C-alpha cells in the first residue's frame, strides 16, 4: 500500500513539474509574440509616417501654390484595426 502511495506521489510530482514547465514555456512564447506584434506595429506606423510625408510634399509641389494650402504641416495615424494609414 505504501509503495502505491509513493508511486502516485511520484507521478503527481512529475506531472506538476511538467505542467510548471509548460506554463513557463507558454509565457515565454506569449512574450515573443507580443514583441513581434509590437515590432510589426511600429514598422507599420513608421511606413505610414513616411508615406504621409511623401504625399504632403507631393501635394505641396502640385499646381496650387503652397500659400493656398490650409496648413504647413500634417499628421499621420495608422489604424491597426482597419489596416489603414490616415493623413
């Protein structure tokens, strides 16, 4: 009887250790995915800002003189939900 209890305790200990290892591994993977998502988001925002600058400068060089533009500056915003760049 003691041998059975000891074996069950050993199995429970091994399973607890494996579960702890899996949880730790899962948290590490989540962190890596979050870092990748943040990097992609920053890259998309940077690309949006570059496109906004190009467009604004191109519009400023077109037929209407710069004095006729309503503003001398611009803002850009990348909306991740819509996957759109707004200027």
